[in-house]
């Protein structure tokens, strides 16, 4: 079922992990997809991969914290695809560090990527989405938050703060955009641990810090918090994002779709 047929979607952080899986999924169900990231070589490779699978995709080198970079990307999307229907704010950064050891530079960097990037991008993308929408059509903004916005962990205070702020911002925008008749739904997806290279690196760091003796011990300990008995795959989260982007979710706004195998229940 091509539930995004005729739609144009922009996915930030679209060259790995959840962003890559989302780009693949959206292209597979009919969307024309623009992906962004900072690594141009990787971006070009992803375009070739998705194109070879029959999807329509383009790549933009992009710094989500900079308004000028966003303007260039959105101008490119307008030029190539004629408009935009769906924005997926997926690009993000993680920090696992004790609060008392967190520097102001750490704080600023994390908030710039995880919150400023969403603020700037959404503010600039909304006019293009509204301009694109046909009568009776709705656009969508999906913000990738985290289970950490709902249930924090030791040494993740600032990361949790960024994701919690994103959670509240999304709900506020859902109400504001609805009140102003923008016809743009705003929702968040909150994953738990996902099997990505970032997770593997965090496991290695935890072992180096002495929190676990081995990577296998770390994994077996952490997974006990998940009632479904496994960590998420990127495609698990991509399916949730694609649902929220589609007309199947036409009456869903201001919602938190938790995709964490029950870890926060």
C-alpha cells in the first residue's frame, strides 16, 4: 500500500540508523524523499542504494543548527520536488556524562543539535508545507524524541532535558498549528534503545568506564528492562514515523508514540 504516494518528505540525519530506515520505508511507500546529513560521501552512497531499490531520493549536505543551511535545503527541495508535505526532525546527538562533569560546551552543543535544529528547521519548513498543501490536505511534522524524555537514566540529565523540551515543544506546536488552521499535524516518536552503530559505541564506552565487564554483559543487563525481550531495530521506529506521516494518522496530533518494547511502561 503506497500510503505516501505523491508526498514529499524531508528526513534529517537520513544516512544512518533510524533516518536511513525511514528514508527507505517512505520511498518504498511512494514518497519522494530528501535526506540530509553532514557526511556528503555517505549521503551520495545512500542515494544510490535507495535509487537502486526503486525509490526516489535526493541528498543535501546539511547542518541542522544553521538557518542558512536549512534555507538552502528547503530551497533545493522546492526546486527539485516542487514543495514539501512531511518533515522528519530525526538528526540528533547523545551525551552520557555525569551532570557535574558536563561542560557548558557540552550543554550548548547538545541543545543546539537536539532542540535549536528542530526550532529552526520547523519554523522555516512550515511556510513551504503550507504553500504545498492542496485543499483538504494535511502536512506532518514528526520529531524523533526519546524514551529518555519519559524515563531518564543516570548520566543522561542534559540529554533527557533536550528530549523533554522537544516533547513539550511538539505538543505546544500541535495545539498552536491546529488553532491557527495550518493543517499541519505535529507528533513525536519516542524510541528506546535501538540497534545502531551509536548504540554499539555507547556500549563500548560503558565497558571502558567499568560499568560492565564486557559488551555482552552490558547488552544482557540492559535488555532485561524491555518486556518484549529485545532492543528496537531501526525499521521498527521507521514504521511508526511513516504511519504518523500518512493519512492513516489524519486524526493524530500532539501525540507521543512510544516505540520502546515496553521499557517505559
